[in-house]
C-alpha cells in the first residue's frame, strides 16, 4: 500500500523520492525507459518542500523553512513595483550567468558566512543549489566515476549524481563530521581498485539529514586530502547562516578558492518558492561550469532574481536570520527534550548546532521503512534513513525535521511516534 493510499495525502518530491529509494518501487513501464532513466529518481531542479498532509497528521518529515515572519506586504509592494517599473526586463530573457546585482548580493551573503573577497564574476545564479549539483555531475563525471559523500547525505544530491551513472561512495561520519582518516582510507582503496575519484560532495554545516557539523579543526584537513589526490570538493552550504549560537563556521571555500566549488541557496535564508541559488566557481573551472548551466536553463528567471535582490537590498534580512536562528533553536530544543522523554533505551540521536534536522538511530537490524505505515496510523510521519545513503540496504535510522513544526506539535508528534519505536525495539 502506498503512502497516498494509506493517508489520502499527496507526497512532495523529496518525500516521494525518499520513499522510492527506501522501497525500490517499480512499475510496468520501466522496460520502456533508457538505461540512464533508471538512475533518475528526482528532478535536478527540485529542492526541499514539506509534505502535503491530511488534517491531524503531524509531519516531522519535511525540511521547510519558517516563512511566517516574511514581510509579505512589503514584498508584495516590491514585486508590484518591479513589474510596474521594470516589467519588460523582469519578464524577458535575462543573462545566463544571472543578474549582476544578485551576484553581488550573493557575495555579500557569502561574506556573512565567512567567505570574503568573492568575485561576482565567478558566481553563477542557479535554480536552487540542486541544479548546481546536477551541473557539477554533468561537467566533471563520466559513467562509473566516483563521487564521495558523507554517510548519510542529502537525498536530492544522491539522485542528481546517480542520474549520471556516477558511483556514489559513502565516507563515515562521527559526532564531529566527516572523518579525515576514513576519507583518506576510502580514497586509497578506491584508487587501488582502479576507480577514478572525481569529487567529494559535502554538507559540512548541519548536514542533511544528520544535523552533524564538520568541526573547524577538520575542515582544512579534508580539503588537503582531496587536493593531494586531485579531487574537487563540492561544498553545499544551505544552512550555514542558521547556527543557533555564535558565528557561522567558516566554509571550506574561504581558504581554498581553487579547490572548492561552493553552492549556496536562497531557499533557507529567504524563500524556497523562488527557486534560486548560486555557485561560486573556481576561476579555472568557471567557463565549463557556466556553459553547462546555460545549456540546461538558458537563463534563471529575471523576475524572481529581482524580487530576491529587492529583499536582500531593501529589507532587514540579517535581522530575520537572527530571529530564525532563535526560533529553530527553540524547536530543536523541543524535539531533543521530547526524544529524551519518550524514546526507549537503545535509541540515540544527534544534537545539532543548527539547521533543520535530527538523525535518530535505532538498534542495528531494525528497518525503519516498515515503521512508516505504523507512524502514519499513529498520526505522524518521518523520512526513513535508507533514503539518505547510496545503495538499497535497509537502514535502522530515520530523519526528523523540526524547522516547520511548532514546539507543541513537535512534542505531540514525537509522543505519537514513540510507541511505534518502542514496539520495534521490543520495549512495549
């Protein structure tokens, strides 16, 4: 039985892809597809949305940003003014690299993240950061090439790379992020096996789905290992400004402009519905990357770029970031407290320093996908852990998202989930 049949609800792209990855679902028309199509599990222009759910079902699945604090009246006026005064430009084709003003503003955002001195000429505006992942795979990877990734990692990136028949190879993480010694060992073993390793895809700050952050003292080491093995680092940093306390950790790109291709997103710091992100590309790689972007998209939407530029130029976006950090911190604390109160012995979870997610681990040997139907019947929903790692093996882990749910609903959602987990681990 599908999720829709169980709940009468419609799944968003991320949730459907996650379930497809976890179940290996198929249909009779598979034999009509090309070989490459069998590797495509998600459109590269899709990003994270929340789950459309029936009334009463509490979703702990979707990593959606909190939008209720947006200055909607002011944005409506700004959008109307753009149409009224710049409508012919806003509604026409635009430059393939993106508008100059927005590229300059993206550099200001990166400066707030810790990347100073970025050149707008090295920036390409993308349709969300996931389109940057797709272009990177297209430009750098042949079928069979290896892309390393954290274990676990973002489901959309797995699907973007796997669509190009790339061999995704996971590298272990611990509480401090990607383990440098494990990275070096994996690279050498793959080379010994005759594999060609092209990239490391990493979400160093508040990894999706685990919430784990790569510690400051490991960041240069990770880039050094990749540089010495001629591996490009693809750094995805959509949550970097959303650290609960203190300043953002400096991105890998800041000290390594020639070794790191950096992806940013306006989805988490403004609004995902505008579908905009950017890539800061090493100068010697820029032309190939830009041409591949233009070949796919022709040009990003001038209208949504102008609206985004107006928001960053005319509104207190950094003030809203500060407010959002406090809100997400409160919601994360509510989830951690609820897990502490409700979960049985043998169940553990990460304690994120920012971002949207908590990663819950059940004892080995328990497959969390079959628990989803029970959770739905209990009135809540999560994403099974199998979605977030290469391969088709079952997973004893699951992702919970706190960003789009009130503290009261978080506590109630975890309370509903707890009996399902207790039965699974043999505790009640």
